[in-house]
C-alpha cells in the first residue's frame, strides 16, 4: 500500500472513529440519566361505578291453583339491594381570600384613569391623546417620554400621555436621548 492510500484511509477512519466515540458517550450518558418514564407515577385506580340493584327471584305459592292437578308457583321478583359505599368526591382546595380584598377586586375599576399618577392619562386605542391638554407621549415598556419637537415624536405611538415633561419625570420616565451624529 502506498503512503498516499494510507493517508486517505486515515483521513476517513479517524473522523469516523471520533463520531463513533462521541455517539457512544452520548448514549451512555442518556442511559445513566433517569428518563421521563422513570419518574412518572402510576395513576390511582378509577372508582368503580355504583352497581345496579340486584333483583332476586323468590318463589311464592299460590293459594288457588288454576289447575287442580298441579300446583303453580309464580315467580315474583323482589329487589334485594346491597349497600354499596360511594367513593367520596375529591374536592379542590379553595384559596382563602380575605373578604375585603375580594370585594375590592370586584369593585375596583379595570383601568385607572391616571396610570402613572396625576398628570397622566392612558392613550386611546389608536395611540392618540384623549385630552388636548396632554401633549407629551410616553412608552410604558421603556419608560421613555417624547416632548413635542423631540426626535421621533411624530412617529411614536404613545401608551400614555402626560400634561408636561415634569409630570413624565415624576412618574419615572426619562426623556428620549438626542440623536447621535
């Protein structure tokens, strides 16, 4: 065999050997771990539905037979009910909520009129200001406000509107940083 053929074989066999060793390592690691099926617990047995009442036939003799030769017996079924214990239903645990907070949560308005304190108002559905006095736009996710004349004021869709920049600062908003040149 020439040296060139030996190099080719090595070039093929060495990566294949490396892939095989890596696959073996991964497989051994996975078999050592607990799988999802190992940690599952068996479900409790299903409750047996209540059985229908068992009817038993009891022979009853008739006083006056229809034929004088034979005595007829009529079978009358009388219900024989065996007591079956019903499984108690599993009740979900109720969370204890104080009555005062339960009433307060029902009576509280869904959206406050001033979401960030005095001087703020929630934006309309289209992002416009519901009041002409509120001219400063605010983004609640970034806590950045845009005063009229600031960069990106026209293209910003507001989540909240403020009367002045001071109201926005008091609510914890910061002004939009100036453009970098």
